[in-house]
């Protein structure tokens, strides 16, 4: 599955557990978010379950540019 699909599915599961915690049916949410903890080593960030990937834009090579302009 793609990273975006995993992120979307994870959000729905996280929100469901948030609902259960709010209703008092569960004590904690096992699908936590990434958290910021001041003073912690490594910048103070704790990663979420699935790392968010950012796809860089496509940059054509010189040959591909020549094919576009011909």
C-alpha cells in the first residue's frame, strides 16, 4: 500500500479509539500520534506509527527536455 493510504487508514483507527476513550470504554489510545516532549534528546520529537513521506517533484533529465522541445 502507498504511504498516503496507510496514513488515511491510520487516522480512521485513531479516531475510533479517541471515541472509545471519550466514552469511557477504554483508558488509553494505542494508536498514538507523534508527540513533542520538550527537553528530550534528538529534537524532542517522537515519531508516529507510520512515517510520512514527501514525494519530491519529477525533474526531467537533459535527454527528456530535448524530447519535449523537439
